[in-house]
């Protein structure tokens, strides 16, 4: 893909996050991998509603600005940690969707695992250890989770999703929030019931075949 198309996709995805109500104030960020250890990312101190192609920033693998007049976000290292852990990942979305963020804030994983389709699409969704934002511990948490998963909850810091493209990363965020809302509502009815172990194993195998992790296409 040419960078102009990627710029349009990243800016549009940022605005979609705002429209969905998954970010507030300056929360969240969207990034994609470019060629040559370069990354395109949404800028700091900017509402996702106001992100345009012109406001995006190009950085290198150390977080240094290569192109753009804005500064990269303070949590750039979370994105870079995911890219380092997963050569196959081409896009990262970080947002604070309310239901998923509530589970993380309560230090509760998205369990029981109850929706077959979600397992096929996402696999398992780890709850990362708590870490204060912008710390080495936060980077390490993302790195460890990203090595094994395409979506994760960050306690007190929303959710992070990965994909081979920005659309897939966005859709995974959408599914994480949908699953969290279903689990929340199921509690009123006595709680969701977990999938049987044998079926879980089959579903996870389907996920691994559909979305092999670690190898770049």
C-alpha cells in the first residue's frame, strides 16, 4: 500500500474510535507499520475526532519523529512493543471502550469464554498485569501479551488490539467491546456459561490456522 492510503485509513479509524464512544479527551491512538522500520501514528494531545491525514506523525523504531509537525503520543512505546514482539503485525489500535475498560479497571478478565465466534476471531484475550502508563512495566506487559495474543486488556488503560491491517485491528477492538458488554449483561441473568473444554480446543486451533502469529507475510 502507498502511504497516502495508509494515512487515510489511520485518520478515518481514529475518527471512528471517537464516533463509537471508545475514546475521550486525548485517549487512544492508532498506528501502522511502514517500510524500513518506520511507523505512522496519531499525534499526542489531539482528540481523535480532529485527527486528519496532515496531523499524523511518522516515527522510527526508537520513537524519533521522521515526518510531521506534531509530537507522537506518550504511549508510543506500547505500539512499538507490539510491533517488536510480532513481526506479522501491521497495525495497532489502543482505545478505552467503556465495557472492556471496566473489566480491566476491576482487574477482571473477559471470562468465562462463552462465544465460539469470538474465540475463532480473537483467540484468548489476556488481562495484562497492572502497570502505570508510560513505564517500562507497561511496555513489558504489552510485549508479553502481544507475543501470544491479538487483543489484550490493560488494567486502567483500556484495550489494545493488533492486526495485519488497520481495519482488522479496529474490528478486533469492536469485538472485544461487544464481548465485554455481553458478559456484563449476562451477569444479570446468572452469568455466562463457559464453553466446554473440547470445543474450546477446537476453536483455538481454528484461530491459530486462520491467524498464524509471529511470521510476517
